[in-house]
C-alpha cells in the first residue's frame, strides 16, 4: 500500500492537467460556438441599452460614465479577441480553446453586469450640470459675425454690465441676439444661467416678472408687483446670470421688475434689443448699433431664400435676371426681414420680364411714399416693401387671412385650429363638402403665409404633449403686424385694442361708420353702460369682446348695426344677460359664449336665420334659445358642459345641415335615430341611452364612415360630473351604469382611442373585454366606480393594450387590490407606453407598484397621482431581500408626483431605495401624516412643492443634507 499511495498521488495530480489539455483540443469547436453565442448575446444587450440611452438622452442629459465604461469594456474585449485571431491565424486547438474559454468567461461577467441596466437602467443618463438653458431655433444669420463678436466681447468684459442692441425694425436684432444666446449655452462662461424673454410694445411688468421667473424656475407669490420683485431680486442676487430682454420699446425700471444692481462683483449682466437708442441710453447701456447688411451678404441671403429658379445650369445667377435681382435686393435696404419676405414672394419665378415688373412695382411704391413720410426713418419704405410681398399673394382671401391675425394681441401665439375656425366663420375659406376639407384648406393657407415669411410657426404646451398640427400656433413679427394694422386703418377698416389692459370701450369718435372689424379681446372692460347709445357702425361685421370682465351690457348696443356677422363674448365670467337687440341681427352667422358661466338665457333667435355656428360650451345656459328650430343653416352647435337637460323633441331633424354637434358625454341624452337625419355630421359628442341606441348609431357610422371622423360617445345615464374628458382626446367611448361583460359581444369601432367605464359593476378586470385587443389605437383608459374590480389587469400578458396605453386612471374602485394580479409573464425588456397613472378613492389598495414592475416596464411614466386611498402603505413596495431593496430606482421622465390624503402611507419606495427623478417639476404631499422620508435629491428641474402644513415640512426627511435650504423657495402650504 505504501508504494501504491505515491502512484495514486501522482495520477491524481497529473490526470486533471492531462484532461484539461485534452478537453481544450477535443472540444475546441464547442468553445468556438460558446464564444460566438456569448458575443451575440453581449452585442444584443449592448444594442438594447444603447437604444434606451437614446430614449433618455433628452435636453439636459448626458450618458453616465458608468454605462459608458461598461459599453467600452465590452467593445474592447470583442475587439481584442478579433485582433488576436487575425494576427495569430489558426493557432493550436489547445491554446485556442483555452484562450476562448477565458474570454467567454470574461464576456459572461460583463454580460451579467449589464443586467442591472436592462432591469432598472438606474444610471443610463445623468444631469448635464453645465447646461445653462435650452437653445432656441433661429434662422441663419448673414454678415453679422463682427457684431456678434462685439456683443460677446462686451459680455466678457467686467466693466460692461448693460448692453443695448439697437436698430430698425426688421434689421435682425432678435435673430442675432438668439444666436448670441445659443452660443453662450455652448461655450465656457461665468454665467450659470442665461435667460431670454420678449417684452413687446405694450409693456406688462407682471408678465415680464413671470417670464423671467419661469426660466429661472423660481415660484413667485401672487401678491402685488412689489412683493414679486422682492422675491425675484433675492433669487437673482444668488446667481451669476445673463438676462436678455428682446424688443424693449420704453424705459424699464429694473428695480421695479426685481432685477438687482448689475454693477458689482457677481458678474451679472443685461442685454436688451430696441429700435430706439434713447431707450438704451436711459437704461445706461453700452450701445451696439446693428447696421443694414452689406451688399454681398444681402445678396447671399436673398439667393438662399429665393431658390434655384434664378440659377443657370452651372449654379450661377442667370445673366438676364442678375442685374434686376441685384437692384431688387438693393431696394430692400439691407433689412433681413424685407430681404427674406421679398425673396419668398419671388420663389419659382424664372422669367426676366416678371422680375423686371417686380422691380418697377417696388420702385413705384417707394416713390409714392417718398414725400409723405409719417414714421421715423425709413419705416414707410419698409412698409411698402413688405406690402409688395403682401400684394404678391395674389389672392384676396389669403390676404384677408393675413390681416385677420392683426386682431390678436402683439406677440400672441394664435392656435392654428382656432384661427382656421375664425377664417371659416369669416368666409375667407370657400364652402366645401365637409368641414374637414375646409380645415385642410386652412392649413394650406397657413403654409402659404409661412412660406412667404408673413407668419412663423411656434410650439404651444399642448403641441408638445400631443403631436397635432392643429395644436401648434403662429405668430406675426411686430413689423408685419404693424403693416397689417396700417393697411386696416384704411380699408378694410379695423379697430384693434386687443391685449392693452383697457378698462372702458374706445370713445365714440373711434367707432366710425366704415369700421369692418373691432377687436377688444383680452382686456379688462367691465361694462357696456346701459345708457350708451348704439355706435353707428353699419358696415361692422366682426366684434371680438372675449376675455374681458363684462357684467352689464346695453340693451340698445346693436340697434344701429345692420351687418354684424360674428359676435364673440367668450370668457366673460361675470356676464349675466345679453342685450335683447341681438335678436334683430339678421345677418349674424356666429355667436360665441364659451365660458360665460353666469349666463342663463339667450334671447330669441328666430330672426337670426343666417346663423351657422353657436358655441355655448361651459356656459351657464339652462335652456335652448327660443326660435332655434328656425336655424336651418346651422352647421356647428356646441351645448356641452351647459345646464341644458334635454333637447326639444324633433329639433335635430330640423337642423339637418349640422356638421359639428357637441352635447357633452356627461350631458344631453339622445336616441340613435335622432342622429340619422344628420347626414353631414362629421363630429358628435353626446350620450346615447343604451346599447340598442348604440347599435343604431354604429350602423349610421358604418354607412358614413368617410364623413364621421371623430366622436366622444357615451351610453347610459346622464353623467354626474365625475368624469371630465380632455378636449384633445379623440374617438372616445364611455359606458356609464351599463353591464359590459354579458354574453352578447360588444361591437365597437376599431379606431377608438380613449375608453371610460363608469359604474360597470360586472367588470372584474380589463382582460375580460375581448374587444380591447382589437383597439390598437387605444391610448387612454378610465375606470370609475366599478365595484367588482380587484385588479386593473389579470397579468402583464395583454401586450397590445399595455404597449399602446398612455394614460390609466382608476377612481372609486372600492375593491381594487393592485394594478396587476400577476407580473411574471412579460419579457423583462418590454417597456410599456404608459405616461400617466392616477389612482383615487380606492380604499383597499395597499401597494401601488413593485420595483420590478416600475423598473422594467414603466420607465415612460411622466405623472403619478394618488389621492384618498386610505389603506395605502407604500407607493413602491419594499423587497424582502435587502440586496434587492438597496440602490437607485430611476424614473427619468417623471415630472409630477402627487400624494394626498392617505393616513397610512409610510413609504414612497422602501427604507433605503432612492428615486432618481431628474425631470421632476411638481411634488405634492398633502395630509400624509406617517410619511417622513422623501427619497429624492433635489432635482434642478423642480418648480413647485405643495404641502398641507408647515409642520409636515418640518417633519419630512430628504436624501440631501441641505435639501430644505435649497427647496424652501419652491414650497407652498395649503392649510385647511
């Protein structure tokens, strides 16, 4: 045995080594295969993570160093193996097998390390703290390099605190200052924040304060301007900032606004643009004069806009056109606005004769006004050149559309949808077969005006939420608005006092007999005195008095007005009665009373048979106006959100021209057969009594599929006001107080985009509704007072719905336990589209999300609201394993988190987890007495914090040690 043991020891040591070498040689193919598979897996995971980075890389974010390092290590490992194979060639199976085995193990480690990014992607992007603002779109600038350099030089000098950029209207002051602003965002400077705001001709200190505060993310009190100035001044004094005020028309007291002393060691500076050097001087500015463009740059700007029609085959200006074109550019006087406007009107014109005729027109216009200058400097010339472009629209209707925009306040963003509606009402758009086609024609006119640089498109908050061209807006350059007002001071004659904060009607002398349109919108007019005699305006067609404070209205106001077609009294919240003289307006086509909440009755309309549009939405009107059955030309009727309970029997049959009918889905009930006579109907908003009436309605829909384009449709009882839909929701279907899961199959159109189920007590979860699987366009789902629901979804397997759904609202579900009964069936990489979750009055739910659900599937959430859930203990459930609970849980897109009236809420996301919400703008915590820990570090995006009391503020604990000092300016208390 003594000799056998040493032999055994030798064999024991040698055999594993021999086997290992043999294994590498015998199984070489397997090692190659394993390496390739792991390489493919790693590349796939890298691809998924890179895609997620791109979805999170919005303004203000950059890729985190940790993720970048992980990606780089994976790339380097793959490259190293490929380089070795290419250099060594076909090396031995023993060495090669061992090498590939080692690298496969390394690759597996990297692959496994990347799991946390696919599940939670906690640190894919981080704040870009170097960002000072968000760049603004602006056209290219020609010949302004020296001026831009001078402005930047003054900004860097310590002895210059205020800079005034001066020049004629249309010379490019706004354009160059936007270029300076954008450049400052991308270079290293001492400024921590760069703020750009527009002032406009009619200066409003409150608006200016709000605009500055909004960009600095500073909440202002609602007290008077002095208190707001004090708060603004205190915040500005803490930072090194640059404030740019564009389009200043008069001296502004910086102290009254809240702009602290700009001479000091903090390096803060002011830049303003103005047409008037006197304004810049009295504000102690270093003046930078903006001169007209030199000939070469002016010519290049013109060529950039006019297009290729003037160029020959070799890319140079055609010889026959060249001298004429240069003279036209010269007539523009080096003003960029004039150059691009005139060039836009000459696009696609290649005939030298037409170019010569255009030159003659320009010169004749300038000769005509040469001896009658009424405006400073060369502004009359500028008007005539702009009017040249206006005239070359060559369509009177389009010209009227342009002039109409001047009825709105200066620098006002005019919603495209509303503007087109106004053009339709005015008759600028010729009648067509459908309202939809007229809307398309309106967009074509807008495009024509934009292409000719007479209007510019701007985004609104609504258009950022939904990608809808109707929700975008247009603006007029102030010089173009001045041109429109100049034209309409003659014919057609306008009286425009919009947005000027006037409190009384213009005096009698201004109400001239030849007035065509009057705009007094967005002012503070309180009354039209009862003793006021009717203005003698026999040609007046349009009177816009919306957004005022009207309460009294003279009965005789319209007596001497024979022609009024359009009357807009919307948003006069104190208006209680209308003048009886409205009944005599035989030419009236449009009456708008939107938001007149105290108005109960409308005068008899039987003599107003020309009316085509009535909009009483959100008014207090209690009954249909007498004589409405006589309005046989009515095409647009909106009675939604009024106090009207029912329609007179058979009235809809008499209104057979209706294209738009709004009755409200919480409002007036109708039968499906009542709608059959409305063969021209394109939009319907109302309540059908039951499923039988719904079936009749859908038969009508199928027979008129091409015409009925949109609807907000409900069946069941008249609503009790619990459900309020958003106006931009389209193709909405609501069920109220009706069984929905019976054996009879529910037939709904596949194009439904929003669904609301209220008091459907047979419904246990959404998975029961088979018709939802066919609704690939469904984005919004509302569940209210459905007593049998315990889970919104039985599992995560309903991929189609979950991938399209963007808003989920759950309210008064007394048995709701959780969002999902089973969470284990969805692929880990599947990210749902859900952006908003609102849960209210659900007394049995204890936990809203699991970390797994939130981290893997709900990364697109932008808003979470939870209210009155009395048993709720946790928003994000704690994990039993400490290892799983530790760490960060990112919600990079979350903007709003609201938690109110929950007596048992103890935790937002467990004891140790931290939320990463670097886009959070609003945080609400009201009446949650047991909630002590707020698992957030203060994000730079935060704008407001709402709390129930000062005591709750003192009791809250934050992740950042100095959070309370940082966040106190954002806090508002709403104590009972």
